[in-house]
C-alpha cells in the first residue's frame, strides 16, 4: 500500500481551539486532489481510574458539539511542554476529578478518525486511584465526578449510559485487562 504524496499543504484555519489544513495530494494512481481537508488536532489521553475498593471514577459533563450530557472517562489533550502522554494522563485525572494514582499503565495507543484527524489517543488504566484534591477545572468546564462499581461498567455501556466511543473502547480494554486470569 503506497502513501499519498503531499504536493502542497496550507493551514486554512489557525485558531487556538481548532486548526484545519488543506492538502493538495497525489494518489498512487496519479489522481490529484487539491481539497483534502485535515483537522490538525492535539494528542489526547483517556484514563480508566480504579480505586482500591473497585470503584471506577467517571465524569459527567455537557458536550456542546453533540448538545448533550455524557458520562465518560476523564481525559483531555496532551499540553505543549508535556514530555509524555503519561504526564498528561496524571494531570488530566487530577484536574478533572481530584484523583491521583501512582500506578498508571498505558494500555494502547489508537487513532480515532484516521481519515480526517491527525491525533492519537493514549489509553491508560490507573490502579489504586485515590482522591487527593479538589477539581481544578477550566473556566468552560462543569464536571461532575461519579464513582461506579467496576461490575456495573459493562451494563452501563450496553444500556447506553456510557456512549462516547473512546470511553467505551477503553472501558472494554480495561475490563479485559483487570479480569482475573482464568486457567
């Protein structure tokens, strides 16, 4: 499989909240497209925080693009200056929930929408999460913290209570990772 050749690239929207790039590309067939638009997005982390007593820490918040309130896992963008996704995962967990963990493990790096978006999503599980502080929310954030028994997560997904794709994927991966080994 051959990659497309980028003949020209220009940033057509360069706003602090959104960047849109217009690429002029040549496909392996020789066909040229002069209007392939790409969302230039920062990398993102998602965290599956599990307390010592097997409670999963979730967040509930309004998401404007979808015009609805969602239950999901805590997470957010990897900020400029952060050296690793792990740093961002620790920061986002603390900021959004007030929880921290000394035992974070990266489970997977995924691409959400490779057709139009440039970013990667890093999935983490945080064992022995504990509340250590108050939330430190941005001016635009209003986040409710929920704790749910680990055993309820799958039914929350299947019933549509958790319905954000990245959160569903990480929840299912974490449930599989955390299952006791069966022989």
